[in-house]
C-alpha cells in the first residue's frame, strides 16, 4: 500500500514498551496500580455433601459441651446473621479444624479451633486490627523520626492514631507499596519469621535491558555476601530504552534483599514497589492511604502462619 500524498498512520508502541512505562506516583491509585489489582476473590461456593457416619464422626471430633454454638460463633465474627450461618453449616460450607460440620448443634470454644467458611479462614478475634498502608517513597518505616523525616506515624489520623499499631517487617526509605500495620503481636512475629516462608511480591524498575537468562539466574539462585538467595519467581514485564520492569516474588526478609539481588546481576533498581504479601495485593489503593483488611484477607494471613515452615 502506498502512503504517497497521505499521512502515514502513527504506529502504536509495542505492548512490552507500554507495559514498562512507570506510572507516576500520586493520589489516584498510586504506583503500578494497574499491574495486578486483584485481591482475594472467592470462587463460587459449592455445598459439600458428606455421609451420615462421616458427619457424626466430625461432630464428635470437634464438639465441646462447654463451648458456644457454632452458628453463634460465626455470627459474632461477622460472617452473617445467625440464621444465615445455620444455612451455611447445613450446606456443608463450614469446617472446624479441617472437619466439615453440617450439624448446627455443634459447640466449640473459639480460642481452641480454626474455622473456615468456603475455604476462607474466619477471624474470631475482633479485638485486633489489621491495616494495609500504601507507603510512599521517602517515608521511614518507623512511627516517628528524630531527624524530622516523614514516617508512618504522620499518616495515622482519625481512629488509626489511637490503635497503637506497629508495622510488620520493614520497607527501606526509598521503597514504596504494601506495608501491614497491626496491634496483633503474635501474628506480626509469625509473618516476619523466616520459618513461615511468607511470599512477598515486588515490581522493580531496573537499569538496562534485563535478559531472560538473568531472570532465570535469579530464580535458580545467586551468591551474596551474606549467603545464597533465590527468587520464588521472576518475570520480565517489559522493557523500554534503558530500563526494564520486573515482577519478583521471594520469601526472604533479609535487608534490602531485592535491591542487592538485582545489583548482583548488574541491573541496579531505580524504583521498587511491594505489591503483595501472599495473595493480598495493594491493588488500586492510593499512596499514603490506609484501609482495614477484609475478613478473608485476615484469614489468608492466619492460614499463611498456621504452621511453622509452611506458607499455606
């Protein structure tokens, strides 16, 4: 086709190039908001049918005469009204300590059991709070800073200011993204402990054109000054000019580990955003804002830390 005498149509930029452009941080959605905005989404629940003898055995395994009726425990945890909770139990959608329960008459002690509805952990402790903070760059991961730099405490307003929240783990001064705040010390310690291998996902904008063989190298493992390290996953999102955007997941909590890994393969990080912890993601939450975690998100964190050395 000849374009003589006609305006040549402008070709769109390749998809990889468009993907590699770094969105500017701001109040609408924050950085990388469109990269993967999914949060936990429950699949369509399917009622479970079990044999009468199995149902009776499950009842005996979890029933405690001194406990509280299961439907009342669920209602108190905010799952639904007591009547709806009775229906959930009858449909086989509730399990206690891994046992499917279909008898509303079962009694349990909430402090002694683990309850799931449609496979999602139910949070029975209503006294603790779990908050997601989208940390901007150049903010200290402390509640205050003697040198006057911005810190987490500067963003705690309203009711959050009086909750005595503390941060779970750390993000360095320049790193942005998902930071969990809570007043649940036990869960915070488990999430930070290496034995639970809690996976964390980051989007990194690195210098230069990162070749696929180096992404594979990061997955197979490299040697750093404080020992070997390997990413759980490392995917090149796209590249443009002198930069490449990479998504990397790992469960190590070592200091500045993502930055040091990319430096070791010759591609220093220009910008770094933590986008997820387990299956919980920052989504389109605005930078500098806070929100309470949804019950299913809290349940996921508890599942991640339910047994040492496993990420659930």
